[in-house]
C-alpha cells in the first residue's frame, strides 16, 4: 500500500463503498455531518484495503472463500472483512475441504497452506 501511495496512487474516493456504508447505516448522505462523512471515508478506505488484501491472496488456497464472499454479497449479506487485520485473521483461520482433504493454512503466512 505504501508503494502504491508513493507512486501517486490514492485509496480515497471509494464512493461505492461509502454509499454502501451509508445504506447500512439506514441514512442518507445529506443527513450526515462533516465528521460523520470523514469517518465514512476512513471506513471505506479500510474496507478497500481489506478487499485488496483478500484479492491478493493465493487463489489456489482461498479462491473458494473469495467466491463465497462474493456470492454472499450479491445475495444481500456483506461478510467482507472491514479491516486488513480482520481479512488477515480470516485467511489464516480459513479451513475448507478440497479434493485432497482439508485445507488448513500453515502458520508461515497467508499465501501458504497448499497441500504438499
């Protein structure tokens, strides 16, 4: 993320995520004050970082998790982690049965955990 920002990228402006947060709050953009809008922008940035972190994970190990999160979202249940630490915890504790048996990530990182 630091390299992205230092290279001129920006994580601001996630209006879609901000709109989703406002909708979850059951309010409107116009009903919020500047402090509330600033918090929503911060929360949207955290959500974007967490989603980017998940998207960068090993699809061979975590593809089913990502697919489940996407399907849940399209069915009206937003189970995406809201912060990077929550995304990390989800990946490191994710278990699924695959064709070779149970997939349990190893303790050496989120990209690890492939069956040997």
